[in-house]
């Protein structure tokens, strides 16, 4: 992300809801209630943006906290591999995920968590700790406190989206409760330049440029959270609608779904179906969780289908998997888990396909390079076996290599000899695929028929009346220069040369000469 400085803004008063507000992160706001009905109010915000990959990030609430308030925690990071293991705080408030994870094409992930009906805390006492499954890239954690929100099942509806443009947009949701707090947050490639229409900027993190914004609405309807970004880039944007205290709403969770029925399809796939949960209003989706191994107990969410079925692919062969399912409704009420069900994937008995016909490149009299197009497999190709036979019309093959890549340099061959190659693939279960078609090539001739190039023009150094030293730039050869023949003739305009030396180096001292002789 581009480096930027935090921009401070004066925040407007929310008519009939907020007193005097300041947009400075981490400060507690003074509130002035203006009516007897439940008043939603922003209290404080803080953030942390470690610029190194981090497994744990801690963010404190710097001002005092009031019992019964709502804590909101936005967790973003710049990869799609790390997962959030837990969100907790110093007081033991219980955090739930309201929306997410929303993933942007392997580049970024974000979720929003909340804790309702929090315990009271003095200034600086309570801190939120986010723990990842592995070091998360450039984590961006924003925490906020709000007053006047329902203390039980406060989530009305939530939405998340991702894209690439100059305007981040959560997508639209329709609230079911008249008086809602809308909290929006993004994770951006570049820098958020301000809050979206009708929203108040609570913090834009530095240097990451990610926003937490909010607004209060007093009528049901379709709403979305937006925020501009400059320049254009990828983004993730989410919004959660929280119900005001005393506003009623849906607080009844769905029932437990039926025990999942598991159908083992292959060595890498198990399909799940279950009987539907019921709800006083409507079930909106299900959360499917899985753990791997006999007797396992650590479950992780693997899907959130809106129907009563889910196909789990990419599994390991001959492995036991246990599943459970729970339902949720539009208000974010989570029902109890179904009973668990366990099944084991089939052993991998499917071999890879045949590789492409080898392409042979004759390098020299002793080397042929072999390449081929990759084979495919239902689980994964783990390597290749390259076989070779020698001689025209040969049929007895022997293995000469077992590379994991699709290339092999075959060295130590005999000159002027025909070699035929074939390749087959294998997988982790040692299933052997069929052979490729064969390919034949002959090594270059072993006889050296290419002469060296001409040496450089001799450089002559007269040492005395009887000695001249001769040096020259080396000649080159396809195999190697082994020596030089030095020839000489005497007298002006001479043309009868005679050999006077056979040095292996590029110099020769010519002695025993006649004085004053050309």
C-alpha cells in the first residue's frame, strides 16, 4: 500500500442523536442525549497497523468503557492464506464475526467482529488481541466503541464485497429495523481519501489508508457503505447494520440443521446434504465446518452456502473428515450446531495421464536435453520417470532420471549414437501413468573437424641485438586450442618462412638472431 499520513477531520453533529464529536482516533466522546428513545452514539476508536507480518496484534481502548456498550473490531490483512484464530480482549468480552471473511483474489482479506453488552473498564485497561493462524501480511486492525446498541443479538444485516476501482462499495442491504447503526470498513491497495456519502470518518489508518466509518439511520430501507480511493486499485469493503437498544427486532436464532449426510465421491471430494433448519422469520444461510483426522476436534469454517448442500473438494486421499453445520438468519442470530458426521475419502487409484511426446535437443556429442508437456492427475503429479534406449530400432529401455519438473539434461552419452526416449508420470499414491510417445535423436559426431580461428597479429618486442620476443592474442576452437606454430623469415621482403617454435602459450622468445637484421 502507498504510505500516507492520517487526515483529521471535523465531524458533523448527527441531528437528534450525537452531541459534540471529535474525529481523533482513540479519544472518548462526550454525549448529549436529545430524546428519551435509544440514542446510538460513537464513543471512541483506535487502530494498529504493524508493517511486518504478525501472528498477534494488540490494540487498546485508550478511554474508559461503559458497561452495555458495543465493541466493533475490523480485521484486515494483505493475504488470503492466514486465518483469524481468535478475537478476544482483556475483560473476556465475547466476540462474534458479523461479516466475512471477504477475500480479494488472494491479495487481501477482511472480517468485522463485535462484542455486545461489554463490561465496564477504566481508561487503558481493556485491549483487543487478534490472533492469526500464521503471520498475516500487513494486518490492519481498527476497534471502535458505540453506545445505545442492542445488548442481545445486535446485528440486523451485513454485507461485503470486493473489486477494483476508485470507489469502494460494500454492496446494498435492506435493513429490517428502523433505527440502525451502520458501520463500514474497507481494506484498500492504495489510500482511502474520505468517508462515503452520509457516513462519518472515524479513522483512516496510517500508513495503510483503510477507513472505519459510520452513520445512523432512522428508517428501514436499502443502504450501502462507500468510500473513495486514489488512485484506482483493488479493495474489500464491508458494512454491518446494528440495531438500536430497545428497538426489538429478531432475536430468535434458527434451530439446528439435520445431521449432515455425507457422500464420498472420490479420493478428493465429499458431498454434504442436510435437512433445513427453521426460523421464526427465515434462515438466510448455513455455516459448514470441518475437521480432519480420526477423533479430531478443531473445526474450521469451509463454506457458507444458502442451500442445504455443499460439495467439499480438494481433500486428501484416504483421510477421515468430520463435519457439522449451523444456520443463521438475516439478523445474524446463530443457531446451534447439527450433530457431526464423519466419512473417509477413497484411496487414490487414478493414475496420471501420459506426458507429451519428448522434445529432444542435441547439445553435443555427449548430451541430449529432453523436455515434455506436463501430465495431469486427479490429485497431483509428483514426478516423472525418463527412460532411454540406445541404437537404431532399440526396444530395451532403462530409467535414466526421475525429475519433478518437465525437463532432463541427459549427459555422458556416446558420440554419433542414436538414442530413443519415453516418459511417464507418477502421483503421491505411486500410481503410474502411461508412457508418452517415443522420440529419437543422435548425438553429434565425436571427430573434431573444425579448425581453430586465426591468432591475433604478433606483437614484437626487440630485446637485444640477438632476441625478439613474440606475443599474440589467442585463437579459439570448438573443442580447444592445444598449441601454436611460430614461423619466421629473414630479410626485407622475405617470403620463405620456416617453423622456429611450437609453444602452447601465446608468447615465444626468439633468440640467436643476427644484429641489424630485419
